[in-house]
């Protein structure tokens, strides 16, 4: 069996019109960290705040659940999330709404949410 590098011959991406967090890639990644969400393929030693990345839907839903249960989280995690949301200039209810909207508008046939800042 081989294990050779290949390139996709067809890759069709249609981006949703919804956009948030203008020029706040690092702040968004800090928010993900606060929720224990790890983007796939991220190598924080090379680029701590990549402009394009993907997140498993399972982890994304877990993050939404943590925000909904914010008051039951450990105090240290609450503080980390609060700082991250302040840097993003948003609130818990607004972030839950944004995250649910991104989930709803993601490709239902793909198990990841594909993100890009542009």
C-alpha cells in the first residue's frame, strides 16, 4: 500500500455571507482555547492564529454546550471565557447565537466547520 501526496481536483467552497470578528483571528483562537476547542491542523508553534482552519462539529457543539452551562463551569474557565469574549466584543448570548448560526449554515455533509478570515 502506498501513502502518496495527492491534490484535490475539485474543491468547491461557497462561503456564507455571515461574518464576525473583523481582524480578530488571535482573539477568536483564544476564545476557542477557552472552550477547549482545538482547530484541526493547527500548529501553534508556526502560526498561533491561522486565518483558515476547521473545527469538528462535535467540538463546536461541545463549546456551545459549555457556553449554555457557563455558570456550572470551573471559575478559572469562566474567567478565561469572559476575557476572550470581552476581547471579541461580544456576550455569551450573542456568541451562542453566532455559533449556532455557523453550525446551521455549515455543510451538512461534512463533519467539520470550515472557517477563513478574509
